[in-house]
C-alpha cells in the first residue's frame, strides 16, 4: 500500500464564479463532476458548498440541508467515494461548518491548522482583496477536532506555512489530537508557502515521522513540477477546479477529469499505482 498514491479531487472552490468558470454548484452538477473525477482516478472529493438560489452560486453556503443534498448526490453517483468536506471560515462564528459536519458526517474534513495573513497583490501594487486574517487559533482547531471525533471524521490538517506544520506536532504532543495526523501542505497562496518542489524535503523533515501527507498546489502551469516531486517523494496528490484551471502545457480545462488524469499519469510515471477508493480507505483507516 505504501506505493499507492491517493488522489483527491478539489471539485469546486469557495468563491469561483460559475458564470466565468465551469465549477459545479448544484447537487446534480457535483454528482456529475464527482463521477468524472472518480472515473479519472480520484478516490477522495474535497467539497465546498454553494448557495443554491438563482444568481448566488458564487457564494458559500453553510446550510446543513444544502450540504446534505450535495453529499447525498455525490455518494449516490459514486458509492465508494470518500467525502472530504471543507470547514474553513473567517471569524469567531464557525457554527455553520460544525453544523454541516454533524449533518453529513463525512469520512474526512479539512482542519485548518493555523492562522495566516491571507493576502494577494495585483501587478499595479494594489491589494487583490482587502487584507484579511484567516484565523485558526488553537481553541478553534480544538472545537473542530472535537466535532470530527463526534462524527467519526478524519481531520486533514491544512498547513499553509512552515510554522503551521510544526504546530500540528504540538497538537499531538499536547493531546489535542491522538494518532498520526494527516498533513496537507497547501502551497501557492501568495502570503503562504510557495509551490516550490525544493521546499518539500524541509516539510517532510518537520512533519511527524510516518504520518501521511499530500500537497495542495494553487496556481497555473508552474505548480506541476511540485506535483511530480510529490509523487516522487511518496506523497498523496490533489488537484481540481478549486486549485487550478490549467494543465502543464498551459491549456485551460473545463472539467476536473483532465487534472485528475494528469496526477494519475505522474504517479505511474514514477512507478506508483493509483489507490482505489477501497485501498484508500484501508490506507487512511476509514470505515469500509
């Protein structure tokens, strides 16, 4: 199993406008895209939920009924698929993500493991959006871990910077989390870690020994060398319309499937096989 690569499809993002890009929004659209990703080699789908009202599909939703409808549709389309649910929210009110976890009881969920100044600039030197803090203090992390323990959900520790990787070790050391954590190195956010393959060996030295890991790489064609290096170093792989719209040659995709096919190709190019959903469940110690 150690030679198998688990592929995650980040099927849709938090704010991408469906009027501009081919991101799925409705339960039916998510089910169709989940099936395409599954057929291309994905065992896991990381999902954000969107408002379902006309003209509101670019906005996030924390309505448990919406979450349940979306998850049920994807599970019906791909019964073996592993659901990995977002929980990221800014500010002190995060009851919505907790309610959605309880409503859907996903096999996995993101656990944002530390705070980050979430910044981006334009070429003219102005801010791309108002500077903001993506706040994930330990008490907030603990609340998410408590609910994930309640729902039988495996946390995936999202690490946006090097110090956050080290924080995950402290969560284990202090008993906030018991067992081997699953790390997700998020690279390519402009104010976080760059999508640089040379950074991976450093991150692997900082994570807990033998803990599973993957990379989330945000950007365009420049992210693909780091995907390949992830495959070479034994990490699990993730891509999808949340993270990029572009293949290594710079061509733009209109579906998740080509991105997942490219990851599967990288895994096989370095001598690894792509894990089936059943194998992924065994590797992650999830219920069959």
